[in-house]
C-alpha cells in the first residue's frame, strides 16, 4: 500500500504539462512537500522527534532543504498512521527535520510517508 | 440499564473516532453533512491543512476538473495545496444547495459563484458545481467523495491544466 501510494505520488509529479493556459493564483503560503527517507534516533524513552527526508514535487523543487529555513514552519503528515498530524519544526539541516516537543513525538511515522512543511505558525 | 447502554454506546463511538484519527491529528468532522462541507471550505480558506484533512474520510476519492485523485493521500499531496491557494485568492458564494441520503451515507449538492483574480490580474468569475458524498463514522460525517466542475469551459480547461502539475509551491 505504501509503495502504491509512493507510485501514485511519483506519477502525479511526473505527469506532463497539459498545455492549457493554467489557472494561476498566488500561493497562499510557501510550502514544500516531502517524503520521509529514514526515522531519527529515538530518545531514551523511545520518542522520536526527527526524521530524514527530501523535498518532492514538480520540476523546480529543490533537491534539499536550506539549513535552518524551516524553523517555526508547520509540518503536516499527509499519509500513514499519523495522517493529518501537525508538528512545529524546531530546526532542519539539508535532510534532517527536527520538531519541537509541543505536539508530542513523531512516533508512528514511517519511511515513505509523505508530509508537507508550510511557512505558517501553528495556531495554538 | 438504558442509561448504561447509552453511555457505553457513547464511549464506543468516541473510541472509534479516536482509533480513526491518530494522536496529534485534529480529529474533526461534523454532525450535520452540510456543516462538514462548509467546514472543509473554511479550513482551506484559513490555510488549515490538517483541519481540511480531518474532514476527509480515509477512503476519499476526488474527481475535480477532469482529474482523479484515487486516494486521500494523493489528493492531499497533489491538489489540496492548489485548492487552498484558490480558496484564499477567491470568494465562494453559495448559490444553491440540496441535501439528501439517509443513515450513514449522505450527499450535498452545491453551486457557488466563485470570484477573484489570478496572479496576473485576470478576473475569475464562474459557477462551480460541487457534489459531495459524506460517510458517518461514530457521530461525525466526513467527506468520502467530491466532484467539482464548472460551467465555464475556459476555466475548466485552465484548472485541468493546473491539476496535471502536482502540488503548488
């Protein structure tokens, strides 16, 4: 199922431009969809607060994150057991994303789960 | 005895909704089908990704402007971002609504006058037709299918092109 989902994402991003004059509206916010490549190390209690991932999307999507850029951004899981779960990004490197503990641990996420990071604060 | 049974049913319903939505997820839905539809539009307009997702059934299939999202994950990844951009950039005025169905399966048919502007200033002014099917799990309805199209052939073509490109940035 996870592989099938990944294939659908890959197909979706690979589809050719249809050639129509597209509807173009301003993005509501900056965002970067991505896929989890590996889980971070759990702490002593087994809680996970980080993972390794990479941006995925149409042509022009960066190959890696800009270190530190995602601090304070909202991270939402788009697939897997933690579907629709939301976290605040604490820090990031080119490939690792660390979340704050404010929304609990990431436990339940898995490799190939898809997520999106958006430049907007979580409403608390 | 009857009170105990009612309490047990309430606890079971609550448990089911907790199982369906993992910890950390904004578990939402609505007791009235039309409210779920309106809440979904509001979540998009408010840039609330998780809020919008929480109103979708995990069995969601979307038909939208000629494109198909066969899973909720595919919709969340490919088209929800653009729908959010469009919701923020435009005004959706409800023009008509019919509701029906029974039991745990309901439908909500809506037409909206959608107005706004594209990035280059080109006006958007068209009618969007929306069919939504909802499924009740526990006490709450969530969207299990929606189908949108428009009577504006040019907008339909442009939207179809946009939807072939994957998520917006």
